[in-house]
């Protein structure tokens, strides 16, 4: 899906402080849960760390409380301005709100979100740091569904991709104030 991107785009985690911190999340019970820690510096959001839990691989599902604890560990005592969460994760969102976190349900318009994410990556408004191995792995594997009637990404290797898309869509809505952000993704014939 993001065929312009390869690991050479990844950057080391910037040294020094950030102006603001956010966490994005794609929630899964059987499917993986992906959490991304984003830091803002100079108008650029850096994905500086991540937490990725695959219940199938681990042989055990986590509770909402255990996922909330993982999010807290990822925050590492940083003041989290906003958690942008999977809109279908109602019980997890409630668990986060009970801890006092400000949670925003993400926009789940997939194709618009992919266009926005691609635009922000190309414009260097979003930077993936080289230590975010699960996100970088999924960037390489995330692809379009072959033979589909319309453009739709394959529903595998998409958990970090979904949480990154949720975050980009939220930023685009904040940036424009009206929820509109224009960008394009060109699909190469394959």
C-alpha cells in the first residue's frame, strides 16, 4: 500500500524533549493490539516507540486492563495529551477513560485514511523511528487485496497500519479544523 516507503525512511529517535505526546491504538482480542507512542517536535510527529501484542502468537488473550497497563508502560510517565483509539474498541476506550486519559475515537474511513497517511509520510509530517520494528515490518507487508472490485487493503499485517492511519486521520482533522485533508496514493500495477 505504501510502496514508496522502505526502511531507509526510518530515522533514529530524536535526542531531547518533545513538545507533546500522543498514543495511537488498534485494539484486538484475538488479533494483535498495536500501540504507537508519538512525540511532536517542530511540527513533525515521530513514532518513537511501540507496543505490539499478538494473542495468537502468545497463546493468551489480554484483558482490557492488561492492554491499558501496556499503554501506561509505553507512556513511561510522559504526559499523554491524547489517545487516538480504534473506534470499535468500546470496552478498552472506557478502561482508558477510567484511568483519566483523554481518548478520541478514531475516524475509520480506510481509503481516506490511507491517502492522508501517505501524504503525511511523504511530506515528513510523520516519521517512523528505526526502533519501531513491528510497524516497519508491517509497512513492508501491507498490500492491496488482489482481485478486489475496489481498492481495499488485505486484512493482514494491518494492525500497526491501522493505528498509524487512525493517528494521521486525527491530525488531518485537527490541522484543517473541518475534517478535510487532501492527499493521493498512486497504486502501481503489479
